[in-house]
């Protein structure tokens, strides 16, 4: 029988931080990770292009027999998910599902903020889309009163180029943190709204006062996915469970395998694919 894995899609490597939490939470499920490394980053691309690329990837993962696709990329979740769910899915695969990372994060933040003052750190694309403020308004049940955002365009390149332990990284991280804390001095919860930022968590913590909770998405997405699968047996029953995890990339395998270990903390074997 052909595997029916959970597809996990990201513009590149960053989604591996989400996959890491998913494989820990659902160790028996099969996963197929797809990184569009040849066309990364998405964070600076237009709405239309991110939508086009993401739809291509989702269709590809459906063809690989994934009943469910998690868009692990914030930028793609912000710019493409709604269209795919509402316009494309009914036409191309009404029995399949596509979920993103913004809604679970928004639900979690609404649960834990005490004073309703929330900060979002993300790519330019995620911030400009206003997806977080819009979704927080919709899904926080009135618990969130103020949302400020800050785009951190240097943070993804810092991680991608393995410049994490450098003075440059400290400089840019402190700069963006100072700006967002200045936008709202009462923030009590900060969302790391980009797949790459968990790798910078230690440095971010240095510049964020201890009374502010910092939310990393991997754990949250995993928690919410378990809950989703409990409520949606029509999807859960289709997923195969042999603990198999495959990695595919649109870039060269050598490049992917070299960098993936930084995100996953272990070596992996990948396969190059074309859409
Ligand atoms: N994966 C993207 C995100 O979470 C960051 C990398 C990119 O810009 O493509 O927003």
C-alpha cells in the first residue's frame, strides 16, 4: 500500500523547525517534507507569486498521496492559504485539507496573554499582509486588545548563512526587538511568526524582558494538529502510520542535506523534485 503522509511545506529549510515538533508529537505518522529551496525566500515576494508557488507545492503534495498538507511557512500561510482553502481546494481535492501556522498561533496567544497586548515578529510579507492582526481579531474571542508588528528582514539571512553566533546577529536582533517593544510598552506575549526565528531564540531572549512570553510555533502547531486530528477522523483515518519521514527539495540535494541538519539537529537524506 502506498503511504499517505502528512505533507509539510515550506519555502525552504525553516519549516523543519515545525516538522521537528510534529514528528515528536506524532511519532508514528508518516511525513513528507517539501522545501522549495530553489525559489526561497518567499518573505520578500509579491502576493501573486507566493500564491502561485504555494499552490504548485500543495498540488504536488496532493499528487504524492498526502491527504493533509501543513503550510509550515508563515509567509505562504499569510498570502496563499485562504485562497487555496476557499477557491482551489473545492475544485482540485475537496476531500483533502490544507492547514497553516497562523491560526494555531493566534488561538494559542489568545489563551495565554494576560493583558491582551501582543507583538508579532515576521518577514516583510507576513507583516504587510496584516494576517496576524486580522486573524487575532477574528479568533481571539476579544482577549487580544493591541497588536503591534515588526518586520525583521535580516533575521532569515542570518540563519540561512549560519551567522547566528556573531555580533551582527546580536545587532539586528536587538534593533528589531527594541523597535517592537517601543511600539507597545505593555506587550506580554511575543510571537516568533517566522519558521527561522526559533533558531535565534536564545539571542532574542537576551533582549526581551523575562516577564514577556515568547511563543515558538513548532510546539503550538503540533499541539493544535493533534487536537485537529482527534476532531477529524475522516482525515486521521486516511493517514498512514509507519513512522516514515521523507525529505524533498527543489534545489540540489547536497545543499539541502547540508543545511537541514542545522534546523533538525540530525542528518537527513533528501530527494530533488520538479513540479
Ligand atoms: N518560511 C518563511 C516564513 O516563515 C521564512 C523564509 C522565507 O522568507 O521564505 O515566513
